[in-house]
C-alpha cells in the first residue's frame, strides 16, 4: 500500500495544516482592529483554563486539550501574519477595507456588510471577505453607484446606499 494511505509515526508531533484561509497574493492578510482584538481574545481564552473539560473521560480530555493547543498555534500564527488596517479620513464616502456598506438589491431589499479580511469574514454576521466577488466589485465605489455581481443563481445588481467607517456591533 502507498505511504499516502498509511499513518506512520514520524517520532514527533506532526504539525497540522492551518484551517485559516490564505491570501491569494501570498502577502500579509488584512484585518480590522476589531477583528485583531477578537483573535487575541480567542487566543487568550484558548490558553486559559478549560471549564468545559469537567466530566470528560481522560481520553476525551486529552483530545480536547490537543484541539485547544492546535487552535492556539493557529491563532498565534495568524496574529503574526495579519496586518491591522485602520480607516483613513480620506476614505470617507468611498468603499474601502473596513467600511460598513449599506446596499440595496434590484428588488429594493436592503443589506449591510462590512468589508473585512478573510480571517474575520462571516457572511451571516454581515462580515464580507475583501477577497469575495461582491467586496471586490464594491471597492472604490461611492454612494449612488451600482455594481453587478455574478452569483450561482445569476447576475445581481446592488446600489450603494451608505458607506461609513464608525465601529459598531456586527
């Protein structure tokens, strides 16, 4: 059988591949100040006491500890790789990284997204990766401008209704 299908002990801890997305360009990935703080908070929580380990068998507790350690390594590596981007005064009124963008689709339905880095993106929470097709189409646009985005169910047109950079809850 090929070694590709066997598990062999290399004598040390095998480093797991990171689960975080990589920038297409290979450069540092961008992150908002709020996203950076959230990753720092998660790292601190991951390295702190594990209140969820109570009542687990020794095997389950060991697996949980390994998962926490792996996640802590991933978070530490991510924090070293990302570049925090603060909004600039010159960006006001235009869509750039970190902007809150209010859009209206062809049917007049409103939607609001924040353009963020891939490490903090979560569409259900309104955080759209700067590498997504919609975010790429929106970059540099102003209020009143429209963008068309190709989606699996067809092309959708959005009009930019508002752009701001004030921090707020997502």
